[in-house]
């Protein structure tokens, strides 16, 4: 199901990642700099020669914004801001059966963290953090692909909030096509995997949605609004 329409993409090839926020992309034989809105390692996507999809930017030091990269089953949407817009679109249209909610606030503070959302679910406040799961681990979408102190802090603060009687939700955005479930990537950060197990035990809600980018129509598509979440070998 189509969630969002985007402008026609600029198609190129990844040359290399320059730094955390910039990659070089070859478009028509010319190398251009592209903004990256994803702080993950993305090693499997940002290798030289990989087909990629960008949007033109109006200003700034980078003329392009790299939003998606070719994947064996289509295109992975690596831009986390667009992942968030897709989540909001699905939420607003009532496409997430487990989240009959509306956005009450963005970037709320909780403990030591700034999270993505405060939702109102039947009048009850729910703190929500989205995590970008664009690492392919066999048939799974996985997170994280590298150590993340920030990710650990988010999960830990949600655990404390739920222990104190509040509600917390982590949504993994599996933004790549052809996956059957989500699971933590223990080799990326074993501490995050441990914390997610602890979060599930105390009652933090763990959910996942599957989306991908469709280059032919330049749209973001919802594949599964309730992708299974597996912790270790146990499905939830």
C-alpha cells in the first residue's frame, strides 16, 4: 500500500561515504556530494558501485539527498526522516492495528533522552522511539548495525519509565523489501540486544513495520503493518 509520493529521483551510483552525513554519488559520470540522513554504518549499502536514488536539494553544501539504495528485492529506504514520515502517514490513516493513536508531541524528553514521539492512545500518553532497521540479516531486518550509546540510552530510559507505571513503545522500521521479521543484531551491539530483552520483560511494547522505496513510481510502500518481532529465538 502506498504511503507517500516523492519527486522523481536522481539515479546514480554510490562512490564512497565521505563522513557521517555525506556520501559521494556518481550521476551521469559526474561525482556529486549527497546528504545522508542516517547515522548507522550502512556498510552493505554505501559500497562503491551500488545503484542509489537521490532527491535534488535546493541549497546547501550537498546538491543531493541520498534516500534509497538498490537491494536484491527492490530498494531500501535509508533516509530516517522519510521513515518517520511514512510511520506518521500509516498512523494517521489508521493502518497500524496495534496503534489507534495520534501524535501529541514530537521530540519529547524522557529521562536522559529525547525520543521521537509522545502519542495519545485512547487518551493515554505513550512515549515512542523509532529505530531504523535496514540491515539485512538473512530473512530478517535487523538493528543496530554498529554500537550505539544513544540507542542503549533510549531503551534504558523507556525501561525505567515503564517500570514506574508509564507506557513505552519502540517501533523498528524495517525499511527494506522482502523481510519476514525483525530481530536485534547482536553482533552490531550485544548490549542493545540485552536491553531489548529486558524491555520486553518489563512491558515496553516492541513493534515493527515493513516498508520500502519503489523507484518506478517514487513512492514509499507499506508492506506489513505488523511485522513479527523476534528476540533471540522467541517470536513476540
